C-alpha cells in the first residue's frame, strides 16, 4: 500500500525508484555503497527492497536510536539484534566463532573477558559467504567508538571481498564526516564509495503517487486537495504518504498540515534537547537561528541581525558559523540558508 508509512520491503509496494534500484544492483559488488537524501525520502525502503530483490544473505543494523555517547554494549547489542533476526541464515558460521553465544533464537556478542570477538573478527568469519551488511542512519555511529567501527569496515574493505556495506544517511554532511574518506586521519581515507542520492518527486510524480494511493483506498479526492498536498510537502514521499493517510481519515487538509508540523516540531525539539545536554545557551541559540531562517532571513548578515534583535545580545562569528555548518551537515538547511524540508521550516517558526 503506497500510503503505508512504514518502510517498504517489496518492490511492488514501492512507487517509482526503478532507476535507483538498478544503480545499486549494478554496483552491488563494490565494498561500500551510500544511499543518501533528506529525511523521509525513502532510503530505508530502497535498502530493504534492494536486499529482498537480490536474495543475497544480509542483515541491517538500525542506528536510529543509538544514544550520542553510546557504549560498546550499545554497539554490540545493535549487531547482536540485527544478526539474531537472521539467525538461521548465519547459524553455521556463528557457531564457529569464539566470543559468540547462541541462546535459542538469539545471539550475544562478547566484547570483553577472556573470550571476546572484535568487529573485524566477526567480519572475517562472515566473509565465508557472500553477505551484505546494511547500516541504517550510519552517521549515528559518530562518537567515542567511531574509529573502531571505521577500522573494522576498512579492514573488511581490504580483506573481506565477500562483504558489501550499504550505509544510509539523512544527515548527509555528518555521514561524510563520519566516514572521513577525505580525512587523512580516518581509517577509510582514500577508499572509494558509490553514492546514490535520492531526489524528491517532481509535481507530476507526486500527483501520480497521490492518485494511486487514494485509488488503493477507493477514495475520490478533489483536484484542489491533490494540488494542496503537493504544494505543502514538496515531493518528499514520506510526507506525501502521511498526508494521504491522514486526509483519508479526517478529510481536513489544514489538520493534515498541522499534524505534519507537530511531527517535525517534535523531531526538532529532540535535536535541540541533545544540544541542551551540552549547554542551555547553545540550545537557545539553535532555536533562535532556526526561527530566524524560517522567517525568511536568508543571508549571514541578516541572521546576525535577527539573533541580536531577538536575544538582545551579540553573537560571535565562530559560534554562528558552527551552528549554521551543523544545520547544513544535519541536512536541515542548504548553502543558501533555505530549509530543505518545507515542513521543518513551518515547524521552526513555532520554536
């Protein structure tokens, strides 16, 4: 169903994207592939559909809920849970690895003590067969253990020719920063990766997506509603699906928009709360900067003036530059200080 807001897993449930799927499949023998794009553009759906189409053994590490300063226990739990979901596929290999306990339908990876397994050891053993390892929202792996992860991926890149890593990332700048392909101090420095960037639907594709979705629900929708949704959500498939679902339930376009804005506002507040854990002043500055940009302040000097007017105090060049650069790395704004997602812009006005 097109308006199912969960990630798609079967090609028949996915709208369009044939070109992107074909590109990934044509490059699947490369060691490292990236799937990037703004939030709700469909990266996880593409990843899952491709893996199901290929019929190659695989598992997906879901990093979305990984805490910022994650521990080794958090990291190894992610791998344990992902591999446990495909235990029957990998049971023969896993049973031979010291440091892995098989407990019924799940496994435990030991990272300390007399018997433990490193990620490099794990990858070397998995290399006994052709395997694809998906890492969803891989930029979340930034942090205290990022070098260990990159060391392991770099080792597999060089020595484990049966493994392919497919990484997705919504915060594109942070994903590139995490990998450090152009950073001489990164273990992955100089490694080639193939990147597929998912673009939003144009107006024609958005209209076709909505019409087909409403047809599946056997719902006749006025032209003005279709065009209103297209205007609101700027071709981002996840928002279009949410809008289709919500409109089918309440038939109120204004309410649909308010629901989407509240979802985005909650996500933005979660981001700012993480900044608040570092410094309440920094968190306040993020709110002010995003609110100023959302109101149409689209140059560096205008943003400075807006902040000083709102807060009644000066802001240093380095602090503002750091905030703006981070918002770009988070794929919230672009180089022209414009929001990449119109709903994030609407939500930021309310900060």
